[in-house]
């Protein structure tokens, strides 16, 4: 009896050690994948210096362990490798037009993208790149606007930094205010994080306009075609409104949660998200999920005859027509766009994307998005009682400490991203505001509090 008990204790202890070891290795993979992907993007897409990126982007609250990861930047090969004391190594490789991709067991090839035409040097933005900040439109309170923009870059509490990197304010289709932090400029491509979801909304809308996708369509993925598989009932509308019912964990508290494992460990991100079981009936429960947006990118891919056609689509149908020359949408190792997170672009180009939605999907007199697509995008998710989310788009900001309901116009809607990236679109003011930064946990930034003074500088528009 005692011998059996000792064997049981030993076996239990051994299993615990193995489990702890596997968890530590899994955490190491997430850390090395994150380090390689972010450092590669910042160096080869944004053009920043590795030491600066390590000090500013790979440290701080929640990232303390990354100091123990070794990172190697190979400029000639355009790749970055990271590991934890030589273990759990991961490599990200840069490819022109598609940014950085983690190299698992090999990376799917990508086509060569034709360069977009150079902008007219004499044309005002957004048709060209010339900006005239001296022109003041009637009704704009310029002193209020200038003070509000300056406040965005202020650091009233250095212990809780805002780290604003860029702001662009657009009114009446023209840039009326613009500013960048030291080391950043109008041409630098910066990561969107979850603002990417709004771009994926537009790409899906374009494919609906092409007649290749139907919002009410079901049985979207072969993985769900099995007889009796309840996931067959998931519609494109359910995915767009984050109501698929799939069991995907978006929590960032656990380094081995679904979202971090998908983005920084898995080679086929969409397959990982598609494998999740159904936890709620489709359409009945809202749950924010980056996995859902990656699934949208995979569903988009399945509508094209070849991978090259798919990979050229964003440039040909969205970024090119909008003049978003800086835009880079990264893929996973299988060649599926990371539709949840990994778009890079300049602040000015994010503003162009915001303008497309401000003007109901019409660009320079041409309808790009389907009729009523923006109205559909702004239709609140039925399964979310507070009406804060539409189709891959935020309709309200969270309540702000000390402010109660955010002091933003009721008609405003938002692309939102990690570290407080935001494109705020305010139709009643004919206004788009882009704010990019690196505000980590505890940073003294509040989108509603800090952008509302900018909005207040502009007059209400006649409806």
C-alpha cells in the first residue's frame, strides 16, 4: 500500500513538473514570437532603430520578461530571431509589400506588388500629400484646436506616460492639424493593432460588392461542414458583429491565452481559430475576438481562384484607390492576412481610411463600398445590450473615470487598437481624428477625455 502511494506521489510530482515545463516553454514561444514579430515590423516596416524599439516597445508594464529574450537583427537577410536563453526560438522575415511573417515550417510565397503611382506634388491631401495648415476654415476655433493638439503630446504625469506618437486631424477632407513626436514623421508606417479590423470590414464589403460574399451566408469554412456540426450555422454577419459563439479567449492576462498563442505561435492562425468549438448559439452572444477577424481574412481568401489574386486584392481595391501608399497588411505563414492586428500605415493613410467611412464608402465621387455598407457597419450588435459595437467597428467609447458617459458626439464611431490607437470619425463635425501612440497599461490617456477638446474646436455641420 505504501509503495503504491509513493508511486502515486512520484507520478503526480512528475506530471506537475512536466506541465510546468510545457507551460514555461509555451510562454517562451509567445515571448520569442512577439519579440521577433514586433522588432521585425518596427525595424523593416517602420524604419526604426533596434535599440530604440527594445527600449520603447519591448519593455514596460506586462513586458518585463522580454528583457531576458535574446534578439538578433540581421539587416542583410531582413529577419529577426528571438529566443529565451537559446530556447523557444522564433524568426520573423520581412518581405517587400507584406511586412514581416513568422517563419514556422516555411512561409507561403507572395507575389510582387506593382508600385502605386506617385502622388501629385501640387495636389492637396488626400488627393496628393501637400498640406496647408495656414488655411483656416470658417467656424474652426484655431486657438482651441492648437491647444488641444498640444495637450495630446503633453506628459502631465511622467510616471504614467501617454507616449503619443502622431496625431492627424481632418476636416472638410483637408488636414487642418498634424503633429509627430520626436523620431516619428508623416511617412512612418506604424502598427494599427486592432484598428486592422476596420480595414478588414472594408475588404469584406468590397467582396460583397463583387458578389462573392453574402452577409447572411452560412457554412463558411470546410472545417465546419461535418454532418451535425453546429458551426455550419455561423453566418458572415455573426462574424462581422463578433457574435459567432465560438469559444475564443481574448484575454491578455494569460500569456498562453488564445489570442497570444494565435498571433505569436501558430503558423496557420485561421485554422487555430476555426478549430474552436461552439460555446453559444450563433448570433446569441457577443464576445470580442481577434480570432473572428482572422477567420474573416480566411473566408475572404477562399473567394479567390489563386493565392496571388487574394494577396494583391487589398492593394488593388482598397489601398490603391485611397492613395494609401504606405499600407502594409501582414500575413501568417500560410499566406492568410492577419486581419485582426497587423496592418501598418502612416497616420495620414489611416486618416484616408477613416474618410472612406465618413463619406459613406464613396471616394472622389466613386462608390467603393456597397450601398448602405457603412449603415450596416454602424448597426449595433443585437446580442450586446449597450449598443457599443457594430460590424468590426466600435460605436461607443468605454465610460471614462470621472466623466461618466464619454463626452463625444453620439454619432461618432471608432477604429480602436491596442496601446490606444484610434481613428475617431465624427460625421456631425465632418471630422476624422487619428491618434497613434504606445500608451501601456496605466498610461495617462483617455480617448474620450483627450480627444473631446479637439472635437469641440469644430462647428456642427448642417444636416
